[in-house]
């Protein structure tokens, strides 16, 4: 015989527990079904002593169950106490196997222990932990590979590889590093998914040499063996090539996917077949099955506070009460600028209905996305950004239209309408804007910052696929055939693929038959030839440019080797499809022939003076391959007057951002310690207050809201950022002349190290004197012209000039 309740809550995680607590507080007939012998198995399985954060801090907590940042143990104790105090009707050891809705609207719930229940409403708060993602490589199920860490103190003196870049991976790595040799493998180049506190902790541990990190790396296989005291070996692919690590164990923390089979058996539908997708639910957390609600991680909201708020709110919705979501006031302020705004729900529905890209995420995910974004309502004719700007935000067109100026000379424009998006090319490549974009009539846009958009791309595969497909089309169109329509490009786009290369990887070799062309999407390439038995670099190819057209146009073999200078992505264009496009568009053929002649002449000039290639290779070895602007000093002209450093200090309040003497030199070309203004700035990736920005002209600078955490200093691989306190105000010219106070014009500023009192320190780096109309002070102050700033596009010409 089945017990009957008004509300059945499945799973006692943060969302389910909060829902049951609110139901108990409201006096609702309810039951909380939990498979384990304790509450909240996900939190229970956290490593012992783990500090649990209460993000997002801007949201208030709505729940009868307390929650504040603290240890795993303190949180579980508080939840147990709250459950007892509120007399929550929890049934432990009740794993739900079947949920079926009868014709009369009542849900039949069956458990694996044979118990059965009936309920008018069901709340699913089961989370994702039962469907852990595995490594996906040979050896993923070996005994030395585990997907959970209960107590880091159980392991001592071991070599342990942590695979993952999220909070769990970081916390495991930091805890284990106290008494073990820990290596963390991050598939990307930053810890973008982690909470700020965890970001700071892992980056500090890497900087201090406590933890070893492989960025842009991935496991290839795991083998069990006995080598000395080690139990196995892990093979990795890294930007520098293959790597092998002798290990004791691997702990993979790669997240989890929804228990799709069980959820779909309940009648719930998913918006796509993507394994990472979450069920489609309403803003009130109701699924397509009327009366069945989903809260927490299963609905796409893994943060504890968010899940607890949802648990509270879902009971109110079931009771027919009107409750304003915790983020409602924040979203109201966001949407206030939208014409015709009446309610947040209506505005969100309008955004999601009008923008196809955002149809791939749930309404709840959309709320979080909009909290990070801004609503823009520019007037008709207003420039949103200009060609060659270095901005990188992403735009979605909610209403109206925008015009992309693809050819400013002929004033040729392409119109984007409601539902389309733009800005993806600079977002992905890190390079300048490829076109000017002008607002049309009645334009309503969503502008999303780079970090938030990258987080969405990395977490929702369907969003990434759509942006990639659009990027390919627009990259081909803007670089080769701005006059062509999407229909004319359909064939070449359908045959195009995205390819990735690690630094040093070869795209094609000199002498090979040319069967494709590569358009550089991210990163950069070098073009080289064997001359006199030596590999000589002829040119440098940054993102937004292409290679491989010479062999295709001439139906000949490759005249040079193309190699990735840094980690690089390209759009590979099929040779036959490209030649067909060239045959259809005479104007394209003429442009390519002209560029062909220019490249051939430049390559010939470099072959005549092969030592120029050595200079390019030297610059690339100093990280110039990812630079957008780099300071160089001609040592044959430099007189060591240090005017460059003094001018830098004079311009920036007494603190120089340049170390002239430091840095390597080759063939009289000196690379001092000064910011390179990278295309994808390392310093910008993990800045808690979002204080590091890129100006429209490309200068990467640090704003006044820097908190001095030091993340940027640790992240910069070139040592161009340092922490400094503000020096005392320099006396005026008359005080110096009459009283001899302070350093005079051109004299060294006071040394902050000599100050006895401790002062607040903030990050300091070169900003290329972005607010000075006459340009960088270091270059202007050089009396011999030894100091210059150049972009990588000028490397070949610069190298040729050094003959």
C-alpha cells in the first residue's frame, strides 16, 4: 500500500533539503526521499575539512535551513540540526527508481527497497553526482584512477595527477599538495570556471612551485606498471609535445552529466541530444511534465545558495503564492533600458525568443547570463565599435538591426537583423575588430563581457557549435569574399573544419602537394624554408590571416613550411572548394594574385638576408608571437641613459613600468621587461575585481579598482607586472629649484623600498601611455631612436631592416 503526500521531494541536496524545510515550515504534507543514510550526499562526499563558499555573494539566502561559508562539517551539522528542528519528514535509504504520472494527475513513486509513495507534486533535487564524467581515454577504469577524494590526509609521499580545472579539482590539488607531489592538468589556459578564492589559491601554489601545472593539456592514456615505487604512468598531450608522468594515482574531477535515462523515463524532455544539456524548465522550475519540478544542479544551477533559493521558491510556486526571485531587483535594473519593459519574465522571454543562440540555454541559465550582461539601446547611426578597435565584448541583436561596414572605401555594408549576433571574431581571436558596426533603427542589444561569454561557450556545447559555424562563414566572407552571399559560400563552408595545433606543430611542409588553405583563427604561424641546410623563417602570420594559397593558385608543391608559433587554431579550407570559389569570383582571384606577388617579393627579400629569420625566431622565443605591441631597443644605438625609464616614471606618478636593463638580447635587438599587450592577456584571466581592461587602441591597462591580490603578477609569464605602492607626491618645479626638494625633471624618482611605513600595494604595468596623445613616453624620451614599439605584423619588415 502506498503512502500519500501532497509534495514528494527526491534528493536531499541543497535544493531538495531547502524545499523540504520550507514545506515543513508551511505545514505542507510532504516526504523527502534520500537514497543515502545521511543528508546531502554531494556535500557529504566533499573532502574532509573542505571550505565551502557561499557564492554568489550578491544574492540573499531564502531558506529555513542556514547556510554560510564554512567547513563541510559545520555546514552538514547545521543542516542536520535544522532538519530535526523543523521536523522534516525524511526517509533515508529510499532510492527512487520510477516516477510515473497517472491519468488522474497523481504521481506514483517507486523505490528500490520496494516502498511506494503517491504525491500530487514532485520536486527533483537529485543533482548530478551519480553520473560522473570519466577521463575518456584508455586506462580510465584502472584501480589507480579515481573520481572522488574523501580525505586528502590518507595520502602521503605520492605523485598524484589531478585532471580538471573546476573548484573540486583545485581544492583536491591544494589539499593534497601539503604532503604529496601534485600535478594538475588543465585542458584550457586558465581556471575560468573556478570561484575567485580557488583561482587565487591554485595560481599561488603554481607560482610558488608547490603544484606543477600543465595548461592546454589533455590525458592520452593511463597505464598500470611498476617502475620503482610508482604504480603507473600517464601520457599527456601538451603544447610542447608529448609528456609522460610516473604516478601513484590519478584523480579526475571532470564534473558530471544529468542522469538522463532516469529523468527522461519520468517524461521530462531535454532541449537537445547534447550530453551536457539540462532539462527544459520554466522560470518557476516546472518541467514539461505538469506538477514535476526540478531544482539545483539538475536544472543547471550547481551553486549551493542558488539551489537553496530555488528549493524555497518552488514550494511557494506549488502553493500558488507569488514570489519574487532573489535576482529579480538586479534584473529589473538591467532591463529598465529596454523599450516597452514591463516585467523581468516578459523581458527574458523576449530575449530568448528573439535570439536563437540563447535558445540553447534554460530560462534559469539565461537569468544568470543577463546578470553579467548589459542592455544597450543605441541611437540609429551610433558606432558600436570601430574597425581595428581592440574591444572584445559580444553582442546579441534582440530587436532592430545593425550594419557591418565590410568595405569602408566602397561603403559596402552587411545588415544583421533580430536574432543574430556579432563580435565573435575578436572574442575568439583576441585581435582587433575586423569591421566597424553601426546601430540601425530601433536597435536593442545584449552586450556580454568576454569572460562571461567564454564561460557560456565552454559550458554549453550547442552555443559553441553555433558560434563556431558562424565564425567560419564570417571569417571566409570577411577575409576573402565580402561581396559573396552566404549561399555562394555554402559549399566551402560545409567542407571547412576547425583544427588545433600546439606550439611547434607543422601545418604543412615544404615540398608537399597543396590540398588546403588555413585561415588563422587564434594564435600565429611562422613560414620558413630550408636555405643552405638551415630552416630560415621568412614571415610571421598572425590571427586573421591565411597561408597555403600559393600552392593552390599555382597547382604546385608547397614552397615553404607553416608552423604554429604558439597554441593555434585554424579554419582549414578544402583546396578544391576554394579553387571553385575563386573561379566563381573574378575579384577574389585578382586580390589573391596581388597578395601572392607581395608575399613572394617579401619572402625573396628575406631569403637574400636569412639572418632576418633568426631575429624573428628570437622574438617569437620571447613570447612576441602572442603580443600585439612590443617594446624593442637597438643596443647598437642605446647609450644607457635610462631616459626611457625616467620618462615612464614621470608619466606614471613616480613608478616606472619598464626595466630597460632586464631581458635578453640577440643581434643587438634587446627585449626589455615591458608589457607585450598579448592578444589573449594572461593577466586579464583571473582578476577578481575585473580591473584589467583593453582600450580600443589595444592597450592593456589596470584600472584604479585593483585590490592588489597579485593574480596578474603571478599569471604573467613575462614578468612585466609588479606590485608597488604609490610614491610620495613629487614637489613642484619651483620647490625643487628654490629649496632643493625632491627629484628634479628627468631625475630618478624616490625609491619606494626606502620608505619605512608599509603602504598598500597595487599591480603596476605598462599601459603604452594610453592617455598621452603623443604616444609612449619611453619611445619619445629616447635621444638616439633606439627604442621603438612594433606589432608582430611588422616583424618581417623589421628583421629585413636589420641587415
